[in-house]
C-alpha cells in the first residue's frame, strides 16, 4: 500500500507544481486552489508512506519521479522543451533512484 500512496503523492505533487505557473502568483483562483489542494494531498500521502518506507528512499523516489513528470507536463502544457544537458541530468536522477532500489540495504530486497 505504501507504493500506492507514494504514486498518488507524486501525482498530486506533479499536478500542484504544474498548476503553479497557471496560478500566476496565486492571482487565479482555480489554479491556486489546485496548488494548495495538490500539495496538501501530496504531503499527507507522504506521511502515510513514511510509516513503511525510509524517508531518504521516499524522498528520492518522490523528487526524482516528480522532476521527470513535471518536465513532461511542462513540455505538454507550456511548450518548455528541455535541452540535452537537462535530459542527461534527469536520466542520472532516475538512475540514482534505480540504484537505491536495486542495491541499497535500506530497501527490503
């Protein structure tokens, strides 16, 4: 169940972060509410995840996948195309998350 909560937390964070630009510094009501509800939901779900998964691993997965998914949302919603160094950096972040899951003693194997 922890990974389900983590997946939902990531989705909530991606939705909230993506809505930040549309909120126009919190001057637009609906996008601003999406930001507030999205981040509130994400952090609540993270508290549930932390019952089972260590905080370092949780944060690595949450932030790593969040970066990649927010970048994809930026491409789709705002036409913000990452350059090659940005793509390489994101690949390295994802590789780090994979290394944690595959080899870390913090994770049950």
